[in-house]
């Protein structure tokens, strides 16, 4: 049994959220003049009902308002007020903790604080609810917390290798399907005077994303093993799979730009968009910005190859999922709104803002750039982000430790540092 590692710091979190909420005026929300959540309750006379939709993505405010208008036209007795605020995860935690939960909300099933709240019974269990009927089975499984679904997954995020189509075509290169083919491709590019990879290693967060992705993809039973390490039952340094994993992280850097440690995310995005590199590993969230930066660039993504092509799979995390608090008002209307938001047509509209893969069956994102990744997701060849069970802050420590390894090239010391970060963490 894991110890409650989230108990410490909750008071500080609630205090921060209270300060944040005090400074918020419902910016970006629909009908912001009236911010009282659920101020209109249904009654036997059929009076109008108002529900608050607390959603966490500022880039989605406009498209959500469009969908709300459509929903209200189809449901004249229900008014939906969108609420999008700074520090939404903290504000949500505070509101749920103080019995002021919004009627319907978005969150992330992999988020450790959300998982804690769900386990405490603060969120409605939707496992056998008809709302889950159209969710892709593999995505539903990845979203479970102790075997239960508490949210309806709408959009998912994954990562992969962006590549410049013109560069690949000019060098007669095929998409690599194995790790050895990836390294051969990199060598051919380097020999041709082309920078094979760009890395944004100035940002330990980007490094952390790569590490978590590759651990989950390539180290057998890594999640179970790390659970044993965090419970003090094993050491990372005793697992033979970790050393080649770390060595491959370093080996890729041999084909990167000279100043990888001085390159941030924005720099890498700009340089990839400007054709200065053939490949760049990051998430699907960069597509929109790349297109805005260089509308004429021909690019796409392919899954990061594994040793054997048959083992290929991609990491998935739920980017948008909708749930209902256990003590929320107007649950019937809230479920009706979720049913609307998770319908095929409306999910396609929502996901059009960024082109993320869908958590709902038979939804087309309309982005050919990620077709190979969406096919893996549709085929169920996915795995969850392994950091979803890590205590808060640990992922940053992993990113910083890996960043140090890139500087020192000392793999053995890196493994010792990882062991120090993980060992017995649940018992501290």
C-alpha cells in the first residue's frame, strides 16, 4: 500500500488556490457577468437550469463557447457558463476540497491530485455509465484509476518524431521503423551535411518528456519495477535494462546540433520550422505552432522506433477529459452536456483547434501529419505515461538528472542519481 505522499503541501496548495480564485473574475468565460456557479437549480415547474463548465485549457475557450451556444440552442432550458481561470488545477482542488465544485469540469486522469480526489469519492464513478460507450477501449483502460473510470476522455496527446519531408525526399530516405534504422538515417543525414536531430535540452521539462516516453516504451514492466523501487524493494542500479536505455539517450545526442544544451523549446520549434534540422522529438501540441511559423513547410510525425518494429507503441496521456463532482448540482443536466461534448461531431469540432488524436471512436482529426500515430492509437498499441503514479515534483528531478548526464556523459553516475531519486520514495 502506497503512503499518502500528497498529504504534505495540501494546505499550501489550497492557500495558493484561494489567492488565485480571489483574483479571478471568470476571464474568458461565457456569461462572465454572473459568476455564481449553479445559481439556477431545476425545480418541478421546469425553471431554467444553469451549470458551470470549469475547463482548464485557455486555447479552447473560443471553440468551447461555440459549442456551448450550439448546446443551448438544442437545450433551451439549460444555460452553460464556461469558466477558465489561471492555475486551474489548483483552483479546482480548492473548490472540490471546500464543497464548491463546479457542475462539470475537465481534468487529467493521470494527474496525481485528481487521482487522490477520485479515490476519496469526490468524483462520480462513470465506469458503467452510457457516457463511456463511445470511448476507445484502449483509451478508457489507460484512464482508469484503481480499475474505474471517473472521466470521459475527449482528446489525447502523444509524442513522436517530427520530420522534414523535403529533406527526407532529397536524401531518398524512408521513415525508420526500428532503432537501428533511425541511427542509420541520422548518419546518412550527418554525412550529407544536414543536422539530423534538434534537441531542446536547455529545458529539463522537455528532457523529462523524452525520458518518460522512452522508459515506458522500451523498458519491460518499468511501471511495476519503479513501484517496487519507490516502495524500497528494488534498486534501479540492479536492473540491466536501464543502462542501455541511458546510453541510447546519449547516442542520439551525437547526431544533434552543437548547442543542444543551450537550445530551448521555442528555439528548436523555430529552427525545425525553418528547415535547419531533419527531425525533432516532441509532442503533438507543436503542430499548430509549426504551421503558424512556417505555413509552407512539409512535415509529418512518425512514432519513435523501437528495437523491433513489432513492439512499436506510443505513449498516450489524456489531454481533455470531462467529469462530474460527487457533490455537484444538476447532475442530469451535467451528464447531458457531457453527452453533447463527447459526440462524434462535436469532438471533431473541439479537436480541430489543435488536431489532437481522439479518445472517442471513429473521430477524424483531419491532420494527415499524425496519421501513423492515430493509427497506433486506434489499434490500441499504446501505453500510459508512467509518471502518473510518481509523487509530485519527481518528474522535474528526473529531467534535471538527465540534463546533468548529457553534460557529464557519465551513465553510471546517472543511474545512481536516478536510484537516489526513486528509492523508497513512498515511505518518506
